[in-house]
C-alpha cells in the first residue's frame, strides 16, 4: 500500500507513542502536568496551641529513653530493689529534665505513695506533675480522689469530680471515680443526701451508666442508718434502670440481704441466697461480692451458712485464673468469728492467709487487734504486734492507738503511754483524735497534769485540739476543784476560732465559779478574752504593716541597685566613647593623616585571620601627580613626573632627571 503523501518521522512518533515528545519543552510541560495530577498539595500542619488539651501518650509511642526510665521506676517500686522514696525523688527531678516521665510513670508512683499512706509526698508529686504539664489520665484522677478521701476532704473530692465531669471534658470520670467519692460521702461522713444527688448527676452526665457498685454503697449507707426500706427502693431503681432484668453483678446482693435482715424478713434472705448462689445462676460473683454476702450472714447470726460459703470461696479460688478470696475475705471471717465470741478460731483463720499465698497487711493486723482490744485480750494483741514487726509490716498510727487503748483497758498506764510515744519516735504524727483518746484515758485515771502535758504538746506540734479535748480537761478541772485551770481552759476555747464553746460548758463553768463565790471572775474572763483578741488583732495588723514596710524597702532597694547599675553602665560607656575620640584626635594631630575609620580597622583584623576583604587586590584610587603624558602610579606613593610622564610601580619615590629614570622597583 502506498501513501499518497510521505509522512515524516517527527509527525509519526507522537501518533504511535503518546508519551513521546517532539522537543524538550513539550516533555517538560508534560511532566509538569503529570506531577500536578499525581501529587496533592498538603497544607502545613499548624503549631499546637498552648491552650490545647494534651492527652497522655501511650507507652508504645514513648522514646526509648523515656521507656527505659519508666521501667527503672517500676523496678524501684517492686522487687528486691524496691525503694519508694528514691522512685518518688527521681520522678520529681525528672519532671523538668530532657527525659520527662510519662503520665503512666507518675501514676505508678502516686499509687505506691497512696498505698503506703504517704499523703504529703503524694500531693507534692501530684502538684509538681501538674505544674510540669504532665497530662492526667482517668487513673490519675481516681488516685487524687482517693487521696482526698483518705484526708477526709469530701467537699474537695466532690468539687474535683464535678470539674472533670463537665461536658467536653478531655478525660471524663470513670465509674471508679464515682465509687470513691460516694464511699467517702457515705462511709466517712454519713452524707447520704449528697451521695444520692451525686448518683443522679452520674446518670444524667452520660459518662457512666447505672453502676451496681455505686448503688451497693448507697444501700449500705441506708442500712447503716437503719433505713432498710430506702435500700430496697434503690435496689428496685437499679433493676428498672437495667430494663427490669435480673442484676448480674453480685455486688448488690450482700447489701440487699442486710436490708432484709434489718426489716426482719429472714426468709427473703435465704430465698435470695439460694436464687443467686445456686449452680444454675447467671449472677457473677467475685471476691468482693462474696465478701459482702459472708459479712451479711456472719453479722446476723448465720455462722454456719457463712462458713459454708467461705469454704466454697476457697475451693473456687484458683489464682490467677479465678480470684475468689482476698485479704478482706479473711478480715470478714475474723469479724464473723469474733461476733460469735470464737476468738481462737479468729486467730486461726487469720494465720491461714499464707496457705493461699496472701500476705496480711497492716489493715488485717489492725482489724484483729481491734477485736482483741475490745475484749481485753491484750496479751494476744501484743503477740500479733510482735509478729507484725518481725514480718516487716510496719505498724501505723492506728496500731499504736489500739495498743494504747488496750493497755488502758487493763490498767497498764505506763505501757499505754510508751506505745503512744513510739509514734513520735517513728515520726507518725498523731492527729487530734489520737491525742483526745490519750487525754481521755489519762483523765480517766485522774492523771490530769499528765493529760495537760500532752495537750500542750499537741498545740506545740501544730495540731489543733478538738473541742472534745477541751471539754474533757474542763470537766476534769472542775471535778478536781481547780477552777483557775478550768478558767484557763475556757479562755483557750474562746480564743480558738476553730472550736465553739457550747452552752452546756458555759453553764457548767459559771455554776462552778458562782458556787465558789467567784461570780465576778466570769465577767473578768470575757473581758480578758476580748482584750487579748484585740491585742492579737493589733499585733497581726502591726506585723502586717511591718511586713509591707519591709517589702516596700526591699523593692526600693532593688530599684536603687538597678538604677545604680544603669548609671554605672552609662558612665562606663561614655568613658569608653571619650577614650576612643581622644585617641582619634591624638592620632590625627601626630601623623597629620586622618585616623583609620571602621572599615580600615575591620580590614586589618581580617588580615590577621588570613582573610581578605572584597576589594583587596584591586587597583587603588590614590591620587597621582602627572606630567605631560598624564601617566599615574600603581598602588604606591605619589610620584613626580617630568617630561616623559613615567611613573614608579609599588616602590620608593622616583626622581626623573633629564628624562632618565634613576631608580625603580617592582
């Protein structure tokens, strides 16, 4: 087949090969178009705002150095090299270092401090972590709420929980957070109305659904208050919240049985027991749920049923697959045996903890010592105390207070005082309640002077006495007819703004003074109190004014120092400028040539470093004196030219005589 018209190769190539191009410009344009289709322009990521909420980083995303630091802290918290103070100190110092601890590292140290009740160190580390902008987690909030509950600061815990439960919270509260605060309100303060209100807030917040543990705590609170009907009402409410179906969490059934016992319906207790604990039951029971049922049975005379259930718990216990027994299980059994008066069995079941690889803690020891102290079995209590010390379980304030009360109950006064003094030796810092129990015990033995010594010691250590301690001493002095001391105690009550002088105590003191013919001392007492309050206010105002004056003087002194430094710097600068100008004038007067300017000085400095300026090496524009031909000199001093106009090249001046050059140097 012949073509009527020849086709050139330049026209044929693009038709056969679409990606071929006739010239370089078309190829470049085509590549540019393909790149536009292939690459999508991504806008730059803006820098995070300082006000943006920071969330905790997951452990797998940590840098190797931070992960190694986390593992090092965990090794210091447990194991043979456990050193909690060192772990807390390292974490605190690392907060402002290049290897900052993660949120989980801080949470691990805070949990260890909370377990050992080192609350001062806990709050200090928590405050430092917040200041270092370590993002809190849900566990951090729970630990902080638990620490506030341990300090019995229910209002602060409630306020913090409501802050993190606000809409849009980056770390919403967990069910455990509500449990901690509800337990603090119910068990420690008896504020059932506030706890019920918090439960309603939990349901309306949307973060947490109806939690059986929260309802169980509320039911236990109403059972303790003697209102079994309200406990049954809460149980029915929980049942309605889950759609009317049976509640499959066994935590509520122990308190439900206690409510039935309280209302005198024991048959319903056994019906509930058989229904939820039968083999076919779908209700889930763990160690905590079992403990509540055992406690309900044991405290209401059902010892045999409690023992059978405890044996079933031991059979089901298969750690780590199934946890049916914990330390509280043995504490509940100790309570059950002691309620039945079987103290030997209580000690025996306490010693069985080791069979199930459980190590008794200080709370378990204190629980058994409390029962022995109530029943004046001081010898067995001291045996347990010695075992505690030998096993490495450190006794706390409650332990020594129980031993003090136990010794007082059997008239061993000196031993009781020595146990109390051991708290000072171990730096355990007894609180106002502990001092009141000691003072009350000493007053009971007519040792009022000794009680007054410990009362003064309490105030010296910064512990504010409770009104109970004041009233105990006041009654003791009035009974001993020591009215002057009673008046001094009353004056201390009136001067202490944290306690209230009750009407009954006023009447008691005034009656004693009138009976002794000292009715005028009452008015004098109140006058002295008013005068001392006025003097204290005047001293406070004077100290405040003195502190303000000192602060003002300090500010003026600092301002004067700054002004003096500025003035000295200005004088030094002026002197330096004057010295430079004087040197410049001196140089001009001596040499007759202008002083080198800044550019010349910079060039000399660079030449010392082996560097060249931009213009170095070029022809210089120095003036020349020309003759007839007008020729100039190159890079040298001025030359004198004659008729020929010849010049010298970079050398000494040349003289021209009769047209002959005498000297010239290159």
